[in-house]
């Protein structure tokens, strides 16, 4: 008799991914980065910051400074093995510079997809996708 260990591993990975989003994006607990990502963490989001956990923290600090009232809600988590996709709903008011756009005091509401790869019980890589055109329209840039 063989035992399928994929399901318990997937459930553990889903729990980790949920904790990652809840602590960092919802609670804005940036100290969680040190606990939840690998030392060689790769963030594939095209931001002009250094790599690794330090660069990810810097990116999150910029994001939260740009949208101090940012809210994030987890809509779905699906995956297979060590790769999981999280669909989130995000809303906030731009009060600081965001990607070289001066503060507009306008509110955005978008959804995003994050693909996260888990290795050794931590998040090792992140790819994030969002509707950039919708954000620019909501900020009055288009």
C-alpha cells in the first residue's frame, strides 16, 4: 500500500501562503518576511529595489507608503505541489509616490494574482500580476 503525501504537503503549503499574505499584506507585519521567505528569495516583480528579503521589504515599505490605507483580501488559493496561486482583491488611496507617479489622493480597486513557490517550508520565489492599465486609469494617468 502506498501513501500519497502530496495532499498533506499541498495543505501545508497553502497554510504557509495564507500566512504570508495575511501577515505581510493584510497586517503589514514586515518582520514576518524574515520568518517566511528564504534567504535567497527572488521577487520577479519589476521594481527598482535590491533582491532577496531586503529588497522585498523595501518594496513593501514603498507600497505601504504609497497606499497607507491599503487593504488586501484573499479570494482564492490554488496550487499543485510547491507552486501556488493566490488571487487577492486590493484597494487603497494613493497618498505617496507610486512607481514615479506623484500622490493623486485617488482610490484604486484591483485584483492581483501571485504565484508563489515554496521550498523547505518558506516562500522562495514570487511572481505578481495586476492590471496596470486599470491602476493607471483609476489614478487619472490615462
